[in-house]
């Protein structure tokens, strides 16, 4: 379990993280999200003891990271996949890490197999592609078979097969009861991978919730209705919900209804013997919900067409 309690980090007169409190629990994949400059990297570095907080405390499995006698077996982390001596082979890099914690050589072979690097294990890292470097970073994180895994942008540089592989891996680690914290900018991937989300903006907590709840709270739910009597249904719904129903005709037989939910629309149509060809709730994507939540914490906005 990861706990952050009132974490604050200041660099001179700039506050990168402010009073950040959250818990990452075992058995779930928790996505750690925020715009560029939100303080995600600073927070991860404080969790791993690489930066000392100005105020507050971070613990992993009940202790500060540096207090663990064998941290590699407690916490596996990927912050910078390319932080590897380029002249070493993948096997040599992992073997050196294993020796620092007395891990057997067979564990190196196991993580090479797990990450798909067995075929290039004896190649020098300087010849690795970005995706291969990511796999090596993940292999390093998993080397000690840790109960807690912290990964920063793990799918960066991976091809579609690699993205599916890491998604499956993260879910399997959580299913084993491990604590999994993943930082990513890819909202579509987080929607498929994460169970829970911690969202920050300008160093402050914006949301600590499930994916479904964040999307639901963002609002904007719409019901698409296709009926040959669109005008009649529109009049009926507006009469029942004056001032709260907002209905747009997007085609001669198609309505977009804001306000009444799909079951209510169906009952109204039945009461007026209006046939329905389609009645489809349409919810915002995680990306849309994230953009709505963080819109006031983004430092730079690109021009829109």
C-alpha cells in the first residue's frame, strides 16, 4: 500500500506539490493522472525517496522507501527507462541489480522471459529501440518480485502488441494482490487498464475516485433517440421536463436528449405509442472527463480550429 500524507514540495518560491494526500491500495491498478507540470513526477520521486518533501510524509507498505532493508523486493519502479549504462547488455544490467539484493540468477532469466527480452538479452542496451528500453525498465522494476509497482509512462514507445502486453501484465499484478500505481498521458489506455484514479493539477488533488465515477460526475450524458415521430417525442419530453430537458434534432429522425435518462424516454415513448428504432445512452469518454476536470489547471492551451 502507498500512502501520501500532506505531501508538499517547494523549489525556492515555486510550489510543485501542495498538501497532497491519497492512498493507493493493493489489488487494483491505480492511474496517476494530471496535465504537464501538475507535479506527477515530483510526487513519484518523493514516494521513492529521490526527493525529500518540504512537508508531509510518503510511505510504501508502512515505511519510507529508504527505510526498507531490501527496497527492490518491496517496490519496483520505472521512472526513466533509459537510465541504463549503454555499454551493458540487458542481462548484465539485470544481473548487477540482482547482485545488490542477493537475488538468484534464475530471477534474471525469468524477468527477461516475462518482458519478451530473452532474444536480445545479450545485446548492448545502446542498440535498443525505445520500446525495448521500456521493456528493460519494466524487467528491472519486477526483478525483486515486489508487492508494490510504480511505473511512469510504461507504454511509451511500445507497439500495439506491447501496449496490450503491459495492460494484461498490470491487471495480472493487481489480481495477485499487488499495489500498482501507473502514471500515463494516454486516457484511452487508462480507461481500459485502471480501476481507480488519482488526478492532480498544479500540485493539488483534483480527484480520488473510480474511472466510472469520474466519467459519471463529469456530466454531459446524452441519449441518442431514433424514431419516425421525432417531433412528437420532443414535444412530449419538453412538456414533462420544462426547463430541464434539452433536445437537439441532429437528423430528421434523430434526437440528442440531455436531461431525461433512457428508461424515462422509453416510458414516455410507450405512453404516447411512439415507436423507437434506437435508444442509446452515450457517456463522455475518460479523456473528455479528464479535460473537463483539469481545464483550469492547464498552463498552456493550444489553438483550436
